[in-house]
């Protein structure tokens, strides 16, 4: 069934804030030249950390798998260029915690020699979709909108969940970010080619491409590419500019009118949602046999001399990327990875660009002032009006503050998508999302503790039971032995030996008696 | 290179508490001007006394609680409480009553419960009720509106009446004060007069009491400003007015001679002020959208019940305090449907 009037629905709440995209929109600054070393974190995605398949000192070629997946949810890492592995060690990575994580350090040889690649699959529609999924998995493709969830897992929805709609996310609702915009403007064909593959892989009936109406050039380019592709039931839908339109659940709601169930995933309602850049990466993997080695990154903000978008191989230090954008201006104050609503500040710019790095925002003090001191909550309910998940953020805050994690769950804490709308509108400037992240981590910790306690209890019970069973068995054996013994003693009167002896004695006695009698009679007769 | 680390979202946030409270004060201005016009300088003097006391009390308590004083004073919340109480008091209230009321509101009702955001009861209304039950006579001695006032007091005369309790020689309290319209209506209904007889009195205007109805109109204008500025939502004022009109309208239809016209209820006493400025106090009101409707409706209903059968002529303060108690329960039972909730429609 094809969705009627796609884009005619709405989601609750959300905010309008200046999108600040004009600084970098439509500006392509080229491909970042390779630095001397690349630092490739083994964890650039949601799921299990990849496992290195190379050793220190190994020569690797461009496109070669240098770390493989170990679990179903995971993605491999490839060498973005040729060179030598110089270390596999802990290195600071872009993560809100600011902690280090295992990385492969690659000394670039400058030759950029390709490894042997798997063959392109231009006639993919004759193939078993599972082979294409395998190709997507091999290519290390993850969601490039920022969340970095492995795409191969996403498109493996299973036979019991038929897919009606493939939603392609070109909303790019976060202010400042323009890399998807640029991709759609300049490489719309590549995106549409990927859509064609994905439509085949998930066997969807239609594809809806959602783009916010502040990107008219992207909408026009995508419409043109769709028309030229001859694809039927693929529609570019212009959606209103309102944050968080690009949130997966929000975009699906606006395009199809369907709500992803609480604690559920889109495939439950027959929808799969991928980012436009992810679709383009699928094209490379299938049509060219090329793995995911680089991505478009927006480098912007008043702290950047020449804001724009760059093609950045993974592992390149952010400081190097920023140099390519003309370096910092005097106004640079904060470095944010991602957008201003959901991104996080980096304490340092010597961190590598990874698969999820969509934007480097060097903000001025005016753009991102230091946070005010929070004032008391006056329960005005602005947060509730802004919450796209239709939660009661004021109540969640109340309970999170009181560390009442049962109540926070009762008030659907885990439906919070951490979009930051509540914090944005709060007149008391309370970092609400921070409280929800805290409550979530605490709840996970408590659940883990509970699980561990439960395991311990079960182990203890099992042990007690085992000991009891052993004791029972031992007693049973003893009892059996005893019983057997008792039986023996009970049958002791009829002991055959004794009886034989007795019988023999009897016989002897009888014999003697007979003999004596016979002697007697002989004596008498003689 | 070391950079500052803060949490998202980044940017200058569009709203703050001072702006919210400041707009509430701004929205009160037309109504206050009308009050001053109809009832004299006493209104302004009361506001002056109340605000000074409130700021001093707030600063004092915060110092005792070892909390920063400046942010609390600049958030204007104490000022809003003081102004709301001051305009609810009769224009010639003795200064010490105003001071006592404000101290009670700020120290007992607000800070003993934890300060801004933690008080279960509306401070201005709690203080008003304290004064009403403690000094019932003084609290019902209103001045007649300027159109009917034969002895308007000058600014200096008003000052001396409020601070010294003294009136110019030729006047007595009985000659200058009069009952509020709600009180008058109530007393005369008790005397078995019909509404049409009562309405002969020149104190009645087009749809409410003369003077009072215009004060109500100007407060309504301020309320609409708050709605436009999105400081408040429509739920509470709408539901509160609906509750009052529905109840009073129903009874009026059955018995128009002994039940006042709904418009009279609406534009008398503290109804408009209460609906837009007092019941909407977010700290003490219900917080969910549905809950706000329930909360507002029950206040409107309670106002009618107390005015008609209760012991007090006006009832907004009592109704608000009663519903303050009910607010947490109302919130609990009116939680909105969460996005993607696994209910019947979205299994």
C-alpha cells in the first residue's frame, strides 16, 4: 500500500531556532589531503567493538579490512589509505566522556594503493538480497546521520516484518550542519542509486525522501535525480523546518502518519529509515565494491575562517580538518562535534574523525555562551509543550533529581530521544537532558546490579539445591545399602551354608543313629 | 589545545524566569491603573509597601538559608507575589496588615517549603486568606468606585489613613467605605430581595458592578497579553471561566430572580484576575494540559459554590488553595499519551 498524502502529518512540540546553515551551505572545500598518521578507533559504531586483523608492523592497502566484526551488531574497519600499522593502543576518541579507547594507528605511505576489491554488482536485482546485505556488512556501513548504527543490521528486518516504506532522511534538522544538503545537491544520483539497492534489499513498496523546506536546492536536485532514475513510487517530500524533524520517529510520523511504538523500532510498523549519506555509501559498496573510507563533514561556526564541507577520510585528526577550512578565527571558543542541539563539546581537537562525525562546529562565545546557573523549576510546562516524545519533562526532572528511578521509568524516561528541546525552552535554564541521561545511566546500572543480584541469588539457590540433591542422593544410597544389608540379615536364618552344615550335621547324626541301631540289631540278631 | 566542555544544547537560550515574571508584571499594569483610577491612591501605596516588604523578606530568608540573594531578587517572583497580594487588598488596608500578609507569603508559604518552585500553595492567596480570616472587617471595607465616591481622599490623606489609621476630621470609616458588590449582592439576597430590585441600586453597571467591571476588563486585556506572549496557556483561564459560567448559568436559567447573572459573577471580585494571573501560577497549578483543564474547571465551580452557599462573598482565594492541594493528584491522573504508546490504536 502506498502512503497517501505523505508529509501531511505532524509531530508534537519541537522548536524553531535560527538554522545558521548559510555559513556553510553549498560550499564544498574539497577532499582533505592525507596527514602522516591516521588514528582509527575500533569502535566507531553502535554495537560490539571491531577486532583487529592486523599486527603492528603490517603493511596495509587502501580498502583492506583491518578490524573485523565479532558480533551480529557491529561493523568492520577498513584502512582509508595504504601504509603501515605502527600501533594498536588506547587513544583519545571523540566521546562525551573524553576517555580513551583502543585504536589502530596507521602510518600513511602516501601511495594510496588500493587493495584488491570485491567485484561491483551492477545487476544486483538478480541476486539474493542476503548477498547484498553481506556486501553492506563487509563495507562497514553505519548510519551516517550521526547515530552510527550498523546498516546491515537495520536492513535485515526478518521475514515476519514486511516493509512497506523506506524512509530516506534528508531532513538535516540540526542547525549549522549542511553535509547532507551538499550531498543531495551535488550527488543526488549517488543517493538515488543507493535507494534503488535498498528498496530491493528490504523489498519495500515505496520510498519517501523527507527534506526540510530550508533546502530548496537539495529538494530540486533530488526530484530531478528521482525523475531521471525512472523509479516508481519514490517521492521527495518537502517537510516543514522544525527541530527535531530529522529525528527518526518524528520524520516517520510526518511522512507516513505512523508512530514507532514506544521502546520499539521502525520495522515493527513496516518502515525502515536511513540517512541520505548512508544510501550513498550503499551505492559505493554495491556498484563499485568500495568500503566506507571517508565521509562529508561540515566544518562551520564563527570560529572557522572558511566554513564549508570537506570529504574527510576516517582517522584524520580534527585539527588537520580545521586547518583545511582555513583554521580557527579569534572568535573560536568551543569545539562541538555534531550540531548545537545534540552534539557534545570536545576538550581537545587532536581527536580522529570517525564514521559518526557529521559536523565540527567551532562556535564563538556568542554562539555558544557558557551555561547559566540553573534556577529552580517553576513548573511552567514549556518543556512539555516542546517535547516531541510527548513526555512530561518537568515530572521526569523532579523524579530524576530525587533519584526516584522507578518513577522516571513510570513517566517513560526511555522514550526520551535527548533532542534537547526541553533544555532549550526552559526559562530556568535547567540542563534537563543531562538529568535524563543521568537517570538513564543510573537505571541501567541499577538494572545491571539487579541482574547480577538475581544471578547471584539463582546461583546460590542452584548451589543449595545441588547440595541438597547430593545429600539426598547420598542418603538414598546409604539407605539402599542399609536396606540391602537388612534384607540379608533377615534372610540370615536360611543361610544355605549354615543350613547345609546343619543338614550335614543332621544327616551325620541320623546316620550315626541308624548305624547304632543297626549295630544294635546285629548284635541282637547275632 | 584545551577547550571548555559543557553539555548540549548550545546557544543563548530564548527564555528566562525574569522575562516570564517581568511580563506578568507588565500585564498587570492596565488593571492596576484602572484600580487606581476607580479606588484611589491606596492601591499604589499598598503595592509599594508590599513590594518593599517582599524584597526585604526574600533577601533576609535567603541570607538565613545561605543561598545567593541576587538571582532570587532579580527573578522578580517575590515582586509578583507582593503585587498580586497588594491588589487583592482593600485600598485603605492598614500598612501592618499588608506587611504581615507579605511576610507570611514569603517566609512561611514560600521559603519554609523550599523557596521558588517548591511551595505547594499560592503564596499571595494563602496570605490573603490569612488576612481575611484574621481581620474580616478590615478586609471587607472597600471604597466605593470613584463614580459613586462622595469623599475621595487625596494622596496625603490616603497615606495618613494607611499608616496612621487617621481620617480627615469630617469623615468616619463608615462614611467612606462600602461593601464590595459581591458582598452587597449577598446581603441583599439574604434579605429576600429579587435581583431586579437589587439592580436598581446605582452601584450596578452594564454587566457587573460599576467600576469593577472595567477593572476586570483591563485585567482581561493583560491576561490576553500573557496568552499572546505564551507566558500562560489558555487551559486554566478558559476552564476556570467555563466552570463558573456553566454553574452560574445553569442556576440563573432556573431562577433568574435569586441567582445573579453569570456575567456578574465573571466581572466581580477577583475572578478575571484570578483566572489569568493567580490560578495560572505554574508552581502551584496542575502541569499537564488535561490536568490544567480539570484544575481550572474545578476552581471555577468552587468559586460559584462558595459565593452562593458558602460563608464568604468572594471565593477565588479559597478555591485556588483547595485546588492547589488537588494539583498533584490531578497531574497523576491526567498524564498525556506518550508518542508511540502501545495502546489500542497503536498496537
